[in-house]
C-alpha cells in the first residue's frame, strides 16, 4: 500500500523491491505553482484504470497533484512501481506539466501512452509535442485500453487497435461506448480520497461522478472533443449505486457531478433523486444544468435528494450575446430559474463569459451587475479562450482576434493562454473588466457576511474561506503584475 501525508493508505500492495511491477501506471503530474489548491479525483483516469483492472491487469494511480509530490518524489514513485506502461493525459491548459512528466519518467518505463482531450483534439501534433509517447489513445479510453495493453505487450506488431494512434501506422476510430452501465465504476480504491477537496463542498470527503456523457446542444464555444454530441447516460440504479458506494465504502460526503448537462432527461433525474431519497443517503452533491432543463418541482426533489448547488452556463446578461453564442436560452428564463433555485433552498453558480464579440467592455461589466440582480450565489467570470475546432475559434482565427495573454481568473491553471480579444477591445480592457467583475461581485461587505453565515451553518466555512482567500490573493497579485 502507499501511505500519504495524512496517514491514509491506498493503491496496490506489492510495489516494493523484489516484487513484480504493475502493468499500467496512470499519473497526474504535480502542480508546483505557489499555494496549496483544492483537487478533485481524476475521474477520467479512474475510469480507464477500472477498465484495465477488469481486463486482468495490475494497475496503480499516482496523483502527484493531490499528494503535493515534487518531481523527484514522483520519479521515485514511478521507479518503485516499475510499470510496463505509463499513462499520462490532460486538457490543453495543463499540458506543460504533462510534457515535463513525459521527459522525466520515460527513462524508467518501457512504454508511454498519452490520452485525454489534448491528445484527441490534436492527434499527430500531440505526438510531435510529446516525442516520448509511443501511442495516443483517441477519444474515450475505457474501450481501447485492453487492446492497447495487448498490442504494446506484443511489441507493437501489426496495426494498432481502434482508438490507438502510433507513428507511421494507419489509424481507426474506436466507437464510443453506448451502454455506459457496461463500464466499471471509477477505481476510487487507487487514489488518496482523504486528500481531495472542492470549493463548493458542504460535507467532508469529496468524490467525482460522471452520470452521462455527450451534449446535443451547439454552443459556438463549447468543446466536445472526447464525449461528442450524442447523449448517453447511466441508469438511475447505477448512479444510486455509485453514490452509496462512495458514501458507505469510502466514507465520502460530497460528490461533484461532471456531466455537461445533468438534467437533460427529466425522467432520469426524477428516478435518481427518488432512489437516493429512498436509500437514505446523506451524501450531498453539485451538478451542472441548463436553465431550460429545470423546474420548481425538480429542484425541490433534487434538494431532498442531497443536491446543494446547481451551476448554470449563464454566459451573458445580454440576449444578443446569447444568440451570438447559439446558446438557445433567454435572459428572462435565466432570471426566473435563479429565483426558483433560491426558493428550493439551493445555491446557484453562474458561469459568465467576458469579452464576447459584439459586447463593449461596459456591456460585459453590466453582466456582472445582472448576476447580482438575479441573486447568483457565486459567479465564475472567464475570458473566451476557445478550443480549436469550435466555431468561435475558427472565426477568431479568420478575423485575427486571438492573442497570447496573461489575462486570467482565479481558477485558471495556466499563466499564459490564447485569448480572444474582440473588436473594440484591448488586452488592458479585458484585464480591467475581469478584475473589476470579481471585485464588484465578491468584495461586498453584505455579500461576504451573508455567505460566511450560510457557510458556518452548513459546516463549510473553512472551504469557503479558502475560496475568499484565493480570490483575494489573485486580486492582490494583479496589483503588481
């Protein structure tokens, strides 16, 4: 077993000297930026780990970010595990530590594989960026992993299996899994569960769930590289079972549902909530939804079933901007839903984009005022950093709107990022609007007092205090930038 700093243990036995190493080691690299950050379980890696275990492989996971490992400590852990195959992956904003990990760890492993959003989006370019990688897993990884392991064990003879890309070999797409219930549950036994935390958690012990995949909507800025547009879902029975497993086997009290749109099928959500209520679970959770996918009855039932926070892609307080983004929702509906959320006893989160083409800086700041008017409990203000392949990215390239900037919000992982600077804006305008939006929304004495009182009643004051400190430190750092 591996013992982490707080004394808890996890993972596989038998990784010491003289023992056979693991077949597959999946690694989330360190995050060595100043300041300790809340980290949630790497659910994508854990789905792949579970599929590999089901195929009979010995699997381990090293979450160096959660454990706060240094690069030398991670290197030592990998050498001790002696894996046949090392797996890395991530989204484009976190690829720098992935590349560093590949360079550092490749001398200690026979094979190295890269997966995730960046690999799936960029394919051959990703192979060029990470020359240490022997192969890429394209798309959802649970299906290809068993055949990939057999292919690598054979020395890579013949063509790679579907969903696996190698240099100089033909590539075949793998079909996305249709029956999600046929997939094993994420391998929570392989990670240090006590080390995870989340800004909105209301009970100790955090896990992550994905109860559905895919999104049929066509917002111009949204990336669907891995899960696609076809909506697929776990049955209510499977979802209730995963919740009870997290609570009763692992002692976890809060779940973050990473579905793009948890409430897309109302009948399924009703069945999940009724199942959770019957089971008597005390686990609490947060989900993401569209404003056209909830109603007062559903919200009240979600609250009784343990939901505490619902996040919505609000994007803007201007109808012209919602239409520009093909959001297919209205400002009026958003206002009404935030009232319904509040009346159901739930907290609300609004995701808002600043610098949408067609808005002036003053109009973007007006969206912040609008979030106050509708009573949003929390808002994440973000710049538009569109993913390659999305319609708004193609438009930005065509019109010359993209710049590499240091305009960030407190949640952004990378220091420099490709940012859309719309017509009539400068980088300085965008930085000013982002900072002003956060200050005008969060640095209000009445708001801070109300949130502190609510957090204290719910036992979430330490976590919410960390959120406040994070925003304050980001703000203060900008004064000297």
